[in-house]
């Protein structure tokens, strides 16, 4: 388990990350979401000890650099283009393997996994963004780590690459590993992640399973339609339900279809429609981060 | 530590610049020693230390290329953001910095030995083709070794230390190239004799035919002080600064 405790980072006057605490569990994919400038990358850098701030992050109860071979515990991808452009892909990974006490035989294995075997002896300077991402993923996988920390790994990948990455990450977590992944691709995240951590302006906004985050959205609820809207309002009001008018009925939040069904049955109200309305992760995300967008386009004409 | 050293050496050996710098130095040193020192040799050919001086002058003139390799080893990490791999695969930032320092020193020794040996060969070739008779040569091995090594370590480590402090590749190279000829020369106008305590001036004094203001040993001590002091400041900053 990764435990981030009270992470805080201040740049001169700006508080980039503020007292942020969360956990990343093994066997699960944890998505890390937030608007631009929310502090996602800074948080990842703080977790890894790359940036100096306050708070601490424990990997299996110890800071990363207290482990004998950090590269075998945590595989990291923070930036796709983090390589010397003329050092061949194979040599780039060999350097990382050497530093991480990882057998050099693993280099060819990971190149094969990410599909870069054919360009292993080429300098990655002319690699496309997608190929660079694959090389970054190969670097993260070198030590067969229990924890994968990936910052926007799907950036630049083609649809086939994204599908491969999605399945790979799910399989990796299913083997008992933890994957902590930030992404702007919310539809991808909803298919990939089990848990979600949402931050805004450096602060924790929400943490929980994808289902619970979506269920907590105002867009989620139970749609009820009846021929007697006035009586419907009165009945729901008496039951102290939260509801809003929605299309030609009402949307009730915070109650299950069963609970609402029983209430309306007791009131003798004919019900023409009673259905669960699911929000998307995108709707839930936009709702959660509405107040913490650093660079908003709202109001632009 | 051995693991970190091996990784740093691998970094050095897997980029073109390491070989390009050595090749440029060998070509320049080879040409100068063949043509100027060998083929066009003058009256000083009767000096029993003729070859020894040739080696020292070559190392003196061309060791900045080894310093640039040291600068690149450090600044490539920041320029290409590989520093995050370097720091997260190591348990200690101090070990990483020490490994870089030792790797650069190792490279400097190999560089100097190759350059020195090639220089001697090219002088001999030039003398032979130019039909010059060289008197029996005497090498003061101890003198040659300590002055040559202090110089090459000094100039290479100053480059590395500047890189640790500045981190920007172009900025470091510019400062490194301008420091001896421009910055220290201007400073010497103000400092007069005390300019002998400046790092590059002291370095130059170590390989001079005759020492000026300070003895060879005193100049070596000055260089050592700069290197140790600079390294400690760089080390503290390396521990405290964000890795970007």
C-alpha cells in the first residue's frame, strides 16, 4: 500500500499542494484526477522525493529510498520524453537497469512487452510521442515493480495503444500490484480505474471507488414519472427526499429505486417510470472540480 | 556505490559526446604535436624534458574537453529530465553525486593517458619525418603524474561542480569557457598578485614551466580548496533542491 501523508508544497507565494493525504491500494488501479494546474504532477514528484516539500509518502510503511532497491519496488513514468535523444532505446534502459540493480536481460523483455523491439537500437530522439510513451512504460516496468506510478501514460498513444495500455494496467493490478495513474482521458479512466482520487488547487476533493464517486454526483439519481406531479412532489417532500424537476418528472438523489418505489406505493400514486439515472465519470469530475479550476474557459466568448 | 558507479560509467559510454570530445582532443593534440612540436621542432629539442613538456602542454591545452564531458554527464540529466530516473533508482542523492564525481575522474584519467600517449607518439613521428635528432629523454614520472593528475582532476571537477550549481547546459558551458580567459582575467586586474588564488589561475600555475607567485604545491592546495569547497556547496544544493 502507498500512503501519502500531509503532502504540502509551496512555490514562493503559491501553494501547489496543500496537506494532501490519500492511500493507493494493491490489487487496484487508482486514478488520479484534477484540472490543469491542480498539482497532480507535483504530488507525484513529492511522493517520489523528487521535489522537496513537507509530509511523507510510505511504500509498504517505508519511504521509497529506504528500500534496498527502489526501482524494483516502484516503476515510474513522469514524462514521455525523458531520455537522451541519441542514446539508443536499449542503452537507455540498460542504464536504468544498471542503476536499479535489475538484470540486463530484462531490457529485451520489456522492449518486447511494449512493442519496441524493432527500434531497440535506434536513438529515441526521433520517436513519436506514442513510441516515447511506450519507452517510458518499458522503463517503468523494468524492475517488475509492485507499484506503478504513471503520469498521463496514454498521451500520444494511438487507439490500439490505449486499448493495450488499458488491458495491461488492469492485468498488472490484478496480479496484486498497485497502479497509480493520472490522466485527462476520463472515459479511459472510468474503464481502467477501480478507485479515484480527485484533487483541485492542491487539495483533496474526493477519494473513493469509481462507482461511489459517480453515485455521489448530482447527475446521478432515480428518475420518477407519474401522471400526478403535484402529489408526487408532496409525497417525496413528506419522505424528506432530495429531488429536482427533471424533464417530465423528477430526479431523486440519495435514495434507491426500491426505497422510492415503496414510498410511492404506500401513497397510492401511479408510477409510469422509475429508473436509475447514472452519471458519467466526466460529469462527476466536472461537478467536483467546478470550484477549483485554475485555467477555466468559462466566460470566454 | 559500485552499482551507481557502473550506471554512471554506462551513461558516459553510451553517448556520442564522450567519444566526440576525446576524438577532437586527439585530433587537435595529434596535429599540434606532430606538426609544431615534432616536424617543426626548434632549438629546445636538446631539452631532456622535451617530451615531458609536450605531454604537459597538451594536457594543459586540451583537458577542457574532459571538463565538458563532466558538464554533459550532469546537465544531460536535467536537460532531458532523466534526473528523475537517476534519483528514484538510488537510495541516496549523495551516492549519486559521488558516483558522478568518481566516474568523471575516471574518465579524466583515461582521457589524459590516451591523450598523453598519443601526443608522445605524434611528436616522435613528427621528429622522425622532419629528420630531427632528439636527445635522450628523461621523464620525472612523479612530477609528471602529480602535476598532470591534479590539473586534469581540477579542470574536470570544476566543470562538474559548475554543472551541479548551474544545471543549465548551455549556461554551464558558457561560464566554464569564459571563466579562465575572461572572468579570471578581469578579476586579476583588481586582485593583482592575489589572482594566483583563483581556481583557473592556480590550475595554470601547476602546469607552468616555472611557478609564479605560488609554488606548484601551494597552487595544488588552492585548486583542491576550490574543488572541495565547491563540491560541498554543490552537494548541499543537490540535496535540497527540487530535481528539475
